[in-house]
C-alpha cells in the first residue's frame, strides 16, 4: 500500500525503528474507530516533518502495538506561506483553517480586523475559539496526510500584522478592488510570504494603507468575489502552481 493511502496518527515524539506503542486518544481511535488489524500499516507523524511507517503487531482495547520499519524527515517548502486570516463568525472560521491547511498553509495568524463580526476577547471565550482553530488545523493536517501541522498563533491587531508583513520576504493582501492579479506579482523563491485575507465586511482603507506601507501588495484572484472562508485556499492553490511548493 502506498504512503499516500495509509492512515496517519499524531504522536508527540517520533519512535525509533523497532517496537513501539500507539496509545492515548490516537491509539483508542486507531483501535476502536478505524478498527485497524494485525498486519495493517499506518503512518505516525510528529507534526514537525517527522514520519514513521509502522505495521500493527497487536491490537488492544485502546492501543496498538507497532513495529516501526522506517522513519524520515519531510523538509518544509522553500517559500513558506503564513496566512493572516481575519476572524470569521461561526464555523466558517474553522472552515477557512481547514481548507487552508489542506491546501498546504505553513502557519495561521488570526487577525482582529476592524470589520470582523466575530470578536475574540482575551478571556475564556477567546481561548476556546483559538483552541477550535488549532484543533481544526491538526485534524485537517492528518486528513491531508501532511507531515507538518501548521501552528495557529495568538490573534493579532492590524498594527501587529503590519509588523509581521514588514518582517516577511513578501506579503499579499487579497482585495476585490485590486487591479493587479496575483499572477502578476513577483514572488521570492524562498523565505516567508504573508497572505492576508480580510473579513466578510472587507478590509478598511486604513488597514490597506497600514499593510501597503509595511510592504504588502494588494492583489485580486479573479473576476469573482470569494468568501473569507474560501479565499485563502484558492490563493494557496495559485501560489502552489506559481512556485515550487507543489513540485
């Protein structure tokens, strides 16, 4: 069976070649939900590029005994994309993170844009919302069989986002009124690119000024207007084709 079709389970630390145990929530899921059996193969991922190919030796109620046959390290792409995703109301924010993770984003930064309907406070409600985004990224990375799980950082203000843009190798702001298509912007071969997606209400003039003053290019994806929850995934697809990220 090819690696692309094997189920992936997350571990805190990648095992060495030899006997190992998959327990905890992942072991229980493998044994009782996925119902893996002796002789079947799976992949273990530490979310930091490390992968291990394993065969099931024995199945318990909530764990698996495994034999790891090989381990390897998957390098990060030369050009890494950090998504600054404006907060989106309800589960559409989680959808944005899920789609972006499946499309290969390398990191996510929640952005408290001026026109965000969703408001993450600094208390328990904000922490719960951030935890949902992080869980979504972890689950989507497993579903896509990614070796790297994108971290979801603490939410940032526009001022903080401008500082991230200033420190990046390139930055793009998706905006429906932009005249320059994404395909026309010169991209670096390596380093970090910040991709900014605004809220459903749009990016304000002051926010655009702050981001462009920091060095960002304002671009459009095409003639149609995409929702805040889907724009990043479409842009990541375009970036994958324009760079060596999908090579």
